């Protein structure tokens, strides 16, 4: 994804209004009047009784804590913005279908707001497209802004959804994402501004993120813009651009990730990568430097040769990183291709020399490493990569992936 920095000055014309309610109420599928006092039809949802709340036409600025419940049909038709001081709760097993409205349909959690989307292994929460023939980019995705540090200032603006993010609260808490699947995300505003499956802007380590999956996204799968948030069990399948991406000083951890391009993936895009890690392209020395830790990761490109992945791992522009127990693999028919196994160089700045990568390649040239900064790259035949058993909640068929990773099966 292209990186765009906007200052808080661009927000000066925005006025945030609305009433608040301390009640935590389950969303009534029938909607209703507005006893909490908000103006009818003003686009502000103060409670589940508000006239502006309609499960079949879910959009608006949420200023009262609300809850989406399993068994109710929800259709996201526009921006659903969870305002500062408010919490969006989503019950296990809930499905939210997004109208194929491109970049005008998304869920945004403001700085100071929370999402508590807590699914289970047997009843995950699913965001998907409502289209009869769903496609990548049908809708935006899930955007969360927090108060944790970034290297673009304490009041930067997200490149999508128009939120402020950043601050000094390293352990800021934006809520919980647990067992959440996002499908057909990644709508593009233009060549510089695109949604991802999950976008974390300045999200703090007090936020809980585990067991998330992105399938068929039109841009990146998961991207971190600064912040300190840690994530456990990440799965990305068929992202058109980068599968795992970071920039602007992210210092969190990903533990256990599987990133896959399937054989029938046919989208030709510019510079798609398994991992793309930046710190700051305009000032490689800006602090904090990106310095994440990625443990137990498997990257598989099984797409046919014309759908080349530019780099399986690309770290650049001042970013540090520690990657352990990694596997990078191409398909078994010698058709899948990658421009580079590992590339730590870039015209706008190389990776930091402190970067450390421990990895094993399968069906790929392990000597294909661009390492002008003499960072540490260890080729280790004993690495095991991701524990794919953790992704049973996605119902993904790993037969082909297992054959690539274990040719004797």
C-alpha cells in the first residue's frame, strides 16, 4: 500500500456532534423511535431504539454503546463510525454483510472508542460481501485508530476513513478482535488511498487481537501504521497487494501467521509481497523506528508464473525487524515465481542493519537475498513455520498447502 501522511489540520473543518448513552443494549432488529433524545433521521445512532438504527441499512455515527447479536441479519450500507467514548460489541457467531459500495462502506473505530468483537473457534464473527457474486474490494474493511506512538506525530490522519491517530499511550486499549473473519475487503479510493482487511493506526498494546483472517482482499491483508499492538494467529488468503504490512514505527509482535496465494489467484498487481515492512519513507531515522517481532510465520505463493510475487519478504526504509521460525515456499509445479526471496534494499532507504531473519525456503532459491546493509539472515533447515491447526476456525482446506510444505505427504 502507498503510505500517505495527513496532519490534523485537515480535520479542522470536521465537527463531531451527537448524544451519548451509557446503556449497553442489544440491537433490536426492528429499529424504532428515539427515546434517548437524538434527532430522528440525523445519521447519529444513540441507541438501538434510535430511528437511525436499521439492521438492514446499518450506517451512521454511533454515540451510544451498542451490541450486534447473532441470528440477526445485518447489512452494512455505508460508513459505521464508532465515536470516541463509545463501544461497539459484536456477539460470537454474528455475520455482517457489506453492500458492494466500495470505499463508502466500512467500519471505523475512532481514537478513544472500542470494538469488542469476541467470537469463538466454533462461532467466529464474519464480515463479508452481500453481493451474489462477491469480489475483492466490494467494501472497505475494518479501521481502528488508537493513541499509541507513531513516527508521523501524535495527530496524524488515517489515509482512509478520516480518523486521527497516534499519541503517547503505548498500552492504549481499543478493545478486542477475537475470531474475526473479513472477506472481500480492500476498496480503493485512488492509487494512493486503499482500505485493507484490518488497518491498525496507532493501536496500543492494551488492545487484544487474536485469531483474525482476511480472505480475498483487494489491497493489503493486515497493515500496521505505528502503534504497539500485538497479534496472535493471523491468516491472509489471496490479498492482491501485500499480505502483512507495517510502517510509521510499529513495534508490536505477530505470533503465528499463515499467508497464502492460491494456484487459481489471477490478479496482476504492482509490487505484491508476502511481507512489506517500512519505517518512514520520508525520514528513515524518524522515531520510533518500526521494530516488530514476527514469530512462526509461513508464506506460500502457489499462483501460476504469470502472477509473480515481487518479494516474499521485503523490509526497507529504516525498519528493523526480528523474524523467527519462518518458512517461505513456492508451489510444487515450478511455475510459481517470486522476484526475490528476501530483499532488504530500496531506493528510498534500506532496512536497518539490526534486522534479523531466520528462515527456510521451499522450492525457492535461498541464496536470493538482497542485503546491502549486512543484516542478519539465517537459513535454517529446522524451521517449522506457522501452526496451521490454529486456523481451523476459518474452515480453510489446507490440503494443497500441506503438500507444498511437506512434499512427501
